[in-house]
C-alpha cells in the first residue's frame, strides 16, 4: 500500500510525528545528523506501523 492510499487520519498523524521529530533539525551538529536522521526514520517507521495496526 502506498502512503497516499492510507486513510487521511493516518497520513495526518504520520505527518505530525515527522514534524515533531524534525523540530530543531537546523540546530543539530553535523557529526550527529546521520545518527539523528536514522533515529527519526526509525521513530516515524514505528509510528507508521502502530497507526496501520490500529486500523
């Protein structure tokens, strides 16, 4: 299933999660960006899975 095919409430929740996770991205030090980007991706992925399981 494509992300855009998900119900609107799932897309909205995922977008909010991503927004919270990326808050302050410009403040990250260069040497920590890759580590934090991976953590953000994992967090968003986990949230996405939980949202999909809730349907």
